[in-house]
C-alpha cells in the first residue's frame, strides 16, 4: 500500500492473502473494508468480506455484506452464487 495507498485492488489483494493466514482475519477484514471504502461500486469486495465473515461464524455480518453486494450488483452471477452458498438468497 506504500506506493498506491488509494488503490482499492491492492487492499483487496492483501486482504485475500491475509484471510488465508491463521490469526490474520481481523487484518483481512480491515483490508476488505478499506477496499470497499475506496471503491464502493465494486460488489466483489463485499463478497470477500461476506465469505470471510461466514468462515468466522459471523453470520449477521456476512448477511449484511451480501445484501450490500446485492444492492450494488443485483444481476451479478457471482453475487447470486455467493448468496446461495451462504444460504442468503
């Protein structure tokens, strides 16, 4: 983030890496939240958070993230797929 601190895709990429490391889930959430803040029109960042929240057992937060993604991109097949996977469609 050093050279491009306002690039949402870099925050999202770091979040995806951190989400795979045990004990780094909170840092991953922060990265996804920053990505979503920088690019609120990208539903994928909400989906990244939803999947992570679901994995952490935070179903209400996962639901909220999916709902936000559905508002951003209601016809996006990936949004529909994740919502179905998480039992939120």
